[in-house]
């Protein structure tokens, strides 16, 4: 395997894509469905499926011939640390959802963006389409901007040097404008992305820090622009930041050494202020 794509081995990337497509699906998937989702041939998908089934990471339903998560994938999940991020964040997220009655989303930082780990739905009959396993971009999502704002400078520079996709006419694609936005995120302690990914939708996110003062995740309120306006309500922002701080404290942030390192990344989140 020598063919590289985006710094990785293409065959390995496709195998992971196949595994993720099945893992994050609502139900079992067939070969054609997987191929269509990944925009690749059924033959290449089938070869990877067979390997993943042979190794136990996927399983095939003998009645339907469709694929589902296998025993080895479940075993890996059981070996994850007990204090996983979703478990730690569940309580503060529920309190925030109950206070605002809006969808609350937890995302973790990856090299490519903000990976959605968990979502609590609000009571609105209109469901906001954020699914676990979705990966949000750094430049056009509130969660991604929060993570990028508190990331080490070299990483931030690499991301800003990449081409930025314009999802709507409100998406920020200028590195200079985005850098200014990131400075505002650090000053205010939160980020928003009104209609930057899709028209009519907005998100407001606050950073989650670990014991080493690194921003590893974000918690966000997600909703329509009608209920989550371009200039977020001060009380919503205050509740959001408090939820993020509760999660951070559960992860050990602010309880030991290393706090002084935050200044080197642009500082710790400030108290929410109104946008001018």
C-alpha cells in the first residue's frame, strides 16, 4: 500500500470510511448503500467489508446480507477509559438542555475538525440535523472555531493555510477575517456561526479544557436562527459557558498545575460580553 492521500494510506482511509459508515448508520447497511455514501465502487467496498468481517470489526446479517458493528469493535469500546467525555458531560448538558429547551451538542477535537460525539434533543417538532459521527469544519462551525481559537499557534496556522469551503454567502473563507474572529472567541469565551454552514441555522459553542489546560472539546447550543439569533442572548451564553466550565472541572481543569500555560495559547475563556 503505497498510494497516499492527504498524508495517509488511501486503502487504510477507505477501510476506516467503510467502518465509520456502518458504525454511525441508524441501521444495517448493504454494499450498494455504503458505496453510494462513500462515492466509491461496490467492488472496492466489498473487499474492505470482507476484511473487516474476517477481523471481527463488522458482522454480516445472514438473513439480509447487510452489515453491522462486529464484536471486536464493541470490545474496543468496552476498553475505553471509564471517565469518557460523553459520560462526564452528560449531567451539565442535560441541565443546559432543560434550562433552554434547545438541542445541545458535544463535540471532540480531531485533526480535521469537530467530531460530534453526543446530542440531546430539545422539544421542538423540527429536528436539527446534527448526528453523532458528523465532523464539522474548523472554519464554519461554532465548535470548530472554539477549538481552533484555543489550539497551539502552529496548528492554527496550518489550518488557516488550507483552502476553506464556502457553504453559504455568510461562511468566512478569508484567513485574515477568520483570525480576527478567533481572537474575538478568546476575548468573549464563546463562538457562534450564524448561517455559516446552512441557511436558517446557528450554533453557539464554548470550550472544554482538560487537566493540562488544552481545549479538547466544545459544548454547543444548536438551533434555528429564529430561536438562536445572530447575536446570542446573554443569559444563554452565560449558561453555556457555565456548562462548559462544569465539564472542564470534571476533567480536572483548574485543579492542579499547568494553569499558567493557558496564557501561551491566548488565555482562558473570559466572562461573556455583549458583541459590539
